[in-house]
């Protein structure tokens, strides 16, 4: 069998890992005739290397498979999480807070982790910060039921502390699978923890805000977490600027004056 060039091998590994995360573990290879194998080997040798931005021709340039039964796919992820004890955050929790909203949403909000109210009810953003998020969504001319909402970690950190790196690393693969199923056009990272974990960067909110990032086929914007806005209402105007950027991209009309 011909050897894959390094770029193609890297992409093949990424694609196999994607299918494994979706719960597909069995793969089969068709027999390749000797002449066809030689042709493949020659074409691989002549192929341009694929850049990190995804430019250039590649066997994997086509979009990821479209999931038609999104509720069932999300249910499978929730069942995979189970009664999770993968990290220390399971200690003392009441409920795993998975995610809620429109499975076909164009807009997805990603927060840090559940608080006391969320842990009690098993739904993200239902406390005071959740009420503010609802108001932010309404100001965009949308309803909560129009968007999808999730968190980086799905169990409440003790005393609402910031989730630690290993806790985020343990839980974030489930979030990534949710994003790949929802396939939003825009993701809004609420706060530094969400932004840093999604983008794998360590930077200030001042530097992260006000620009677009490409993320899993979507555009990602960063704004302040509603809990932070409750502590510092002066930053609401800045958050509104971030939301207006999102609205412009999605073609949403302003529902309230800025």
C-alpha cells in the first residue's frame, strides 16, 4: 500500500478522531488494485502541502458530514457523559448542566460553567446572569429559544471558582462535539475562560474582543460574561458593541437603541 505524505496523514488522523468523537469506531478499507495504488502514490507525491488555513487541494477539503438527527446526536453525547466522575468537579454537584436551545441555531453562546441556580435546575444561564443574557439576546431581536447555550464545563465549580485547566481539558471535548452538531454560523464566547479555552490562547479580554475568529466552520466573537457585567455595568456598552458586530454578520436588525 502506498505511503501517505505527512500532510495527508495528519488530516486522515484528524478525520478519524472526529468520527471517533461522534461515536463511530469501525472503519473499513476497500481493496485497491495495483495500478490504482501506483496512481494514488504518484498523485500524493505531486500534491501541494496543505496550509494550516486549509488552502490548497486535499481529500478532506469537503465539509464534515451533515448530521440530520441533531437531537439524537446530542442525546448520544449526553449519554456518553453519563454520571460523570472524570474530574473533581463531580464532587458536590447536583446536576450536570449539558446545554439548551435550538439545535439548528445560527447563534451559539458558550459560557464558563454552571452556578448555583444552574446546578439546581440543570440548565445553563438561569440565574441573575442568565436573566441578563436573556435581555442581551432580546436586544439582538432574538428569543432564548432561537439560540443554543452551553458552557465549557458542565459541573459547578465549588464556590463558583474559575474552572482549572485540567477540568476544562477534561470537559471541553463534549462541548466541541456539541458545536460540531449544532453547526452555528456564529459562536459568542462569554468571558475570558470560554474565549481562552475555545481559542487555545492566553490573552486579555481587551485584545480578544472586537474581532472575528474562524472556529470549526463558524465565526467566533468574544464578549464579557453576563456575571461580569452585573459586577461592572459600565462595560455593558462595550458588550453591546460586540453584539452589534454579531448582529451585522447575521443580518439582524437592532431591536433597541444603543
